[in-house]
C-alpha cells in the first residue's frame, strides 16, 4: 500500500469518527457533558451491556438450576441453610460443584475394612468401605455405591460431556464417575469422589444394600 493512500484512509477514518462523535453528543448532550466521557467509552457500552446481560442470564440459570435441584431431592434446604451448616470449602464443593486438590483429601488413602462413607452435607449413606479401591487418581475411588444412594447427571461445564454424581438425598456434588478405564473391578467404573463431600463412620448398620463377593474381591486386588 502506498503511503499517500494510507494517509488518505487515515484522514477519512478520522473525519468519520469526528462526525460520529459530534452526532452522538448532539443527540445526548446531558450524558456527554463531562469531558471524561470519550467516544471509546461510548463504543464500549454495547459490549458491557451484552456482558452484563450474559452474566445476569448465567446467574439466573444457576439460581433456577439450584431451585430445581432443591425441589427434586428429599432434603430441600436452600443455599442459605446449607451455608449455615457447611464450612466454606464444603459449600464450595458440595453446593457449587467445586473440586478439592488432588491427593489433598483425608480419605484418598483411607482404606478401612468395614464402615460407611456418608454424605458430609445430609449424612445419607453413600458408599460402603468394601466398595472403595486403590486407583491412584488422587481422590477416593469406589467401584459402586449403595443402591439408590447416588444419582447421575450429564455435566458439560468443561466443554466435554462427563457424568456428575450427586447425593440422591440432598443433591450435594460428590464428583464424577468414569467407565472403561480398565481397573480390575466388577463394574469397570470409578466413582471419583471429593473427600470433603464425605464423612466416614465405622457403623456398618448405617449403610444399605450388599456388596457382591465378586466386587469385594476385585476391589482388594
């Protein structure tokens, strides 16, 4: 591009911008009275408006999803009630679907022979100790849950489709379940659960269902 042609384009662009600024100022003199309001800020308003609309829609969707989830589980406590009984980190994981740091959870390397892992939010029994196995993934892993204790939902929050697992009693986020990874278990599944979503008790009577002999043997392998 010749330099003279570039100068012509630059002068024409400047003239267009000046005309646009004058036209906008004439239409809204009161709003542009302050010298701090520039044409750049005027141009930014539509973008900021769109961002605010998207944020509002996202917040509304989360609120609607939270309300829908609360109504679909037996324990219908609202988010304020959960905040009153959960620690900030528990609330982040259980209610806001967060994830604790890998290898940081207290139950990652906890392998009792007997007992039950309950939901840390509502204390509903979720997993029996015999269903836990060593996966090396950095989070507690279970090949199965107590029948009916865990519900599954499609999760596309990271742009890929995963299977989220939640407590069937309160909807508290537990983690995700993965299948076909080749672990020597009866189900070929790995329930990857946040330790902070769980509380362990040695009282086997608080559990439910029976663990198959085949599954128990595979978990110990």
